C-alpha cells in the first residue's frame, strides 16, 4: 500500500503543471509510437497465449497475468500496419482503459519521457479520418506518434451510446431540447467525441466540442470578455484528461483561478481510471470524475446538473 501511495504522490506532482509521461515503443519498424504512462500497469515479455474461438481477428488470445485473464491485442494489426510477428521477443503493454484491463502486443520498448503538453500537437489536418493518432511530437529529431487507443478498442469492442430507459428522463430531455441547452466538450479523440454527442442527444442536450484544453479556455475567456455569463452559454464543461497543448487538469486549474469562470461545473471524462485519477481530481478541483464509454453514468451526471425549468 505504501508503494501505491508513493506512486500516486509522484505522478500527481505532474497535475496542473501541464506535463505528461509517455511510454515509447516500436511495432516492428523504425517508427516510434507512444501512450501515456498513466494508463500502463506494466510491460512484460509475451507469455504463452491461449486462443479464444470466434474472437476478433486482432485479438491474439488471452494471457494469464498475476491472477487475471487479459485479452491480448496485436496493436500493429489494429492500427492497420499489418500483424506483428508473434515471437518471444515481443512485449506486452498491460494497460487499464475504462475500467477494464487489456494487453497490447508491441515490438521493442524504447523508453519513458517526461514532456510538456505544449509540445504535443494534434495530428496534421491532411492526415484524414482514417488514422489512429491523437497527437504527434518530436523527440531527438524523430517524430513520435501518440496512439488513439480509444479508437483501437472501439473498433474491437463496439461501444454503446444508448441511455437505459430507467435512467433517461424523457420529459426532462424534451424540455432541455426546447431550451437549446449545451455542454462544452474538450476532447481530442474523435471516437470519444462521437460517444459523448450520441449519448447526450438522448438527453436533448447539444455538444460544442473543441480539440484541446487551450481551445476550451480561450473560448470561455472570450465569452467572459464579451460580458457573457458562461453558465448562460453552457451548463457544464466535460473535459478529457489527456489533450495536446493543454491537458484537462491544467484547464481545470486555470478555470478555478479565474473569478469569472471559477464556478463552472467541470466533469473530468477520461479513459484513465483508478486511484491516480481520484487523487488528481481532488487536487485540481473537478466537480466529478467519469470513465469514458459509460453512457448511463454520463447521463446521470448531466441530468443532475440541468437547470430548473
């Protein structure tokens, strides 16, 4: 337990400082890829896998690790780069996303780097919609591609955006639609943006989306400089944790420092989960924390904060 608490304390020092740690690796070639260290539980050499009949083509099987059975995904194949040869030199990244644990088969691990989000940039606009990137950066004159793991998982395990009938208040949704209520969403993953928009359509609530925390902060400050009350424009801010240029933690901290914005209701909506995020939310002052791809939970939070009609 003491090691866990020490680890939480060490990582939460990055919160509000707009910094992140990336685990860099390769998928058989020279190109460097990366994911956020916060999502990684451990990296191990690939063990013997047990096949699972009728599983998705990119799922190689399951591995038994530390008392749990974990599905193993060929990450190279999943992003359209072709299958990674299955051999004893391959490694597994064991990662937790949205309250579930998966293993991604990769090639060689490079290293962990500590960076400022300001040098993490969105993918170039010319890359189209078929890529699996949320961001890019350059380290030692080499381009590093930060993978959109949420899209990888959504392609393998389709997500649900329908709100359960016992959760959805249809009368409230009808009145919300008449009032043209909006939520501001700061999110860099197109997959997550679609999920939130489709879920909140059930509630009669529109979504305004921006790609990172800096864009969200600039929009909020623009409204306040024009003499607008931000709570007249939106009912809440839903923000991802990981975003290029400014992350959700720094965004929340900046909002709480601004007298005209500080009372805005902020929900941290992220694929990161567990004790790390709970500690981070407490530190920066979010009102709520939700794991992504949980439509009922998202609906409950938004309905709870709808203004009286």
